[in-house]
DNA sequence: ATCATCG
DNA sequence: CGATGATAGCGCTCA
DNA sequence: TGAGCG
């Protein structure tokens, strides 16, 4: 049976009940990824994938997985890349079809973290991304900073979209033509981040060390690197309430909370509105010349 | 979750 | 046998 | 070279 995947432990609780919302089982996770495949797969296709697995649910032990295990079915597509520091080859999963999504869910791969570049141009990310990390708790503050980042990008001729990270953060995403390597895009993002920190240093920091952040929202540009990654749009998160990273139009941002978007609520939203991420996404852009100067 | 290895 | 360990000791920046 | 970070 080359097609079939034996699913196991479908009733195992992966997220305990949280507030009003009931527990979410492994079976619920599998149902979610299957139903969401049409919107999930475009975000994963042809991108090296890192997953975070929770074989005993989000309350249990977890581990990152980059290298595809030997016991993976032979039809799982992979790309072999060299890990510089570890000095070894790593076979990354390419999650290009529903079957692979299903297999990953059965492997308890709850979080899906694809690269920002695709296999046919691995060194060139197709977005400039800001990962906004709040100090603790404060989604409200993150929203305000996200709106500032949007203004800053717009002042520099770049359109962007936002999604909840699923945790307390926000990802601001400016799609790019694949003309620039990671280093160039990261340097540009750092330059923009420094500018925002100069203008709004009370609310925003680019400080690497936690101690220096002092309750401010951290503008993390460190995701712009080969081998780095963040949770993809529509990816479940291993957080209380089974939240999902979800696109939010700018005008709605201050009226939502991350737990509006969960494994329980999102399929219905997608049935009603379709792939909001795709629909909100501007066309791939060039970086403005004045930002590129070394 | 699954396998390799160790007692 | 069952128990134990491994699965990113990554990639990057700053000190 | 290593600590700290995500
Ligand atoms: Mn984040
Ligand atoms: Mn971050």
C-alpha cells in the first residue's frame, strides 16, 4: 500500500482544554491539516521544512526535526543540503502534497517552519520579514509596532501583509522578487529596524540580549538566514488553545486576538473567505535602491 | 513516533 | 526482552 | 571561542 498511511492514537489529547474551548486531539490535528491542505500547501511547497514534533502532545517533550528519518516512506520528497556547522548532510522534507501533510501530522509534527526560499533558488528569500516578538503577554503592543513597521515599509515603497504568529507575536511580510540573497535582505531589514528603533525607541528594540530589551517589542530580523525559519501561515502552534498563524488585514489588526484563530475556528473562516494570505499578498517587489547601499 | 543501542 | 537516547549541540551576532 | 537567542 504505497498510498496508505496508518494513523495512530487519534484520540490522544494534543492540546488540553483551554478556557471555553475543548481539548484538541491528534485526530483533530490530522483533520485540520487535511482540510487546510489547499491553503497550507502553497506556503510549504518546495521549501525545506523544519518541524517541531510533540509525540505526547503539547504538554510533553518536543524536538526539532530537520533531517528526514530513515523510516520515512520512500514517497516523501526531500532535498539534501549541507549543514555548515554540523558538517553533515541534512535531508529536508519538501511538503508538496496532502499525503505528506498527513504523514507529518501522524508523526506529531505540530509546528511547520519552512524556509523563506525555495529549492530552485535556495539562497534567495522571496520575502523581507519582520518577526515581532513582544516582551511578555502584550499582543496589543505588538499590534501598535506592526502598524509602525507597515508605515515605515510604505514610506520606503514596500507593501506588506501581517499575520499572527499564533503565539503573542506578529509577522510582517513584504514579498520580494528573488533578486537578493539572504544577506542583502537581512541587512536591509536591519537598516529599517534600526530606523524604527531610532524613531520609537520607547516601544521598539533591536536589542539582541533579552536583558537590554526592557519590556519593548523586539524586531527580530534573524529569521532572514538560510536554515532559519518561522511558523508558516496556517501552521498550528504548540500553545494553549491550539492557535494557528493567521493572516489579518491591517484595518482589522487592532480588533483581533491570537486566540481568534485556532484549529477549531480557522477551517470555517477559510471555507467562508478562502485563502486570505494569498488574496492579501501584494505582488513580489524590488528593494528600493537607496536601501541597498552597502 | 520511531529506531538504534545497551543492559 | 525493556529501558534509554536521539531526533538542531542549527545559524547568527555580539562580547 | 563561546554565550545567548529564536
Ligand atoms: Mn516570533
Ligand atoms: Mn523571533
